[in-house]
C-alpha cells in the first residue's frame, strides 16, 4: 500500500508560495556597488522614446491577452501535447453515484466508462482495507468484488496469503489477524485518480492510482503507520448487471516527493482513523 508529492525550486521563488506564485519570473541580477537597482538600470533616454516604448509594450500586452482569451488560455506551443489526456478526464460528471451495496460494498455501477472507473476505485478501497485480514470479512469482500467464476480461486489464494502466521507476525498482528492490546491496525486505500485504458460492452480495463496508509498505531508499536503509493490495473467484466474483477496487476508509484511534515502522535493517528470515514467513489 502507498503515498506523497512535491517539486524543488531554486531561490527565484519561495517554496511555500510555489513557482512564480504572482505570475512573474523573479530574476536576481548581478549586484553593482552603489547601484540600488542591482545592475538592472540603464542609461537615460529621451522622454519621447520612452513614451513610444511604453505604448508599444501596452499594445503588445493587449494583443496577447486578446489572443489568449480567444484560444481558451492555451499556448500555441502546446500543439504536441494537444492529444494528451487532461486532468479533467477524471473530473466529476454530475451523475448520481450508486445507491446499492453488496456485502457492504457499493454495487450497481453504470454500464459505461464512468461506472467501470467507479467500480475499480471502490473495489480498491475494499481490497486494501483492514477487513481483508479477517477471514469472514475477507470472504465477504471477495464475493462482492470478483466475478463468480474467479471468486472461489481468489478466495483460496488470499486465505493462504493472509493466514500465514509469518506474514501476520511481520506486520505486528497475531495469528487471528488482530492487533495487540492497546494498538490499532490501520490499512486504508485512498484513490487519487482513475484511468480507463480499454472498454467494450462486456469488458473494461481501469487503472487506479492511490495512496495507502498501513501499520499499527500505538505507543508500543514497532510498525508505525506509513504511507505508500501504487497503481493497480483491474480487468473488469460485465456480469449480473454490474462490473466485477477478473484479474489485476499492481505496480509501485507514481510516488511524489514527501514534504517535511512532523509525524502525528499514535493517539492522533488512531483517533483520525476512527473518526474519519471513507467514501463511495463515483465519477
């Protein structure tokens, strides 16, 4: 499971303001002794020439603004990127999210691209939850998100993986998948975006980029809650009037640069996970 973001900039802009926060490029010119303009000052010109220059600059500025408004604010230099998907590709569509659940998991997704993306995002949350470490809850999730023809096989594979005492011990849980007394086990997936790579009336392939919180919160924890970033690509099939998983592939990242933030206390982390519920993800 995974997470993070950021870029470093030179001293031409403050890091907390972001690059060129005021829309201008700040350039520090070489210092000249006794020159309060740092060497940027030029020799005097006649007032008429200066006036002509100012007028020319204003005319050019007005023309540039008019052209930008006419072209929707896009630079003509971006021609090579015109076909690249925009961030708005995963913006909300205004359609109503699902209103039904199967085994406590959203279901009844629309039979279109939006529905496939919504299904993949919600299934990521369920499969990355702490419930997957409890046998009865795991079976409920698997039967709800996987296509019937693959659910039994996946359930057997997952039972073998999640019931391994060595695996459970490595993450700080007991053989029943429970956290030690005085500690809280946290496993939560937060989708950042989805991307559909193929779709037909019967099948869809959807990539989900997400961050994940994972670990044990508590004063005695040796496995503190950390964040990670992953992209999981799901193959979905349309069965029983809903999208269901038939296969998936996971890879690391994209992973952003972490910021210098002070880690919260174990109590604060436990309280946050207990008080902040998850979402039903719909496009």
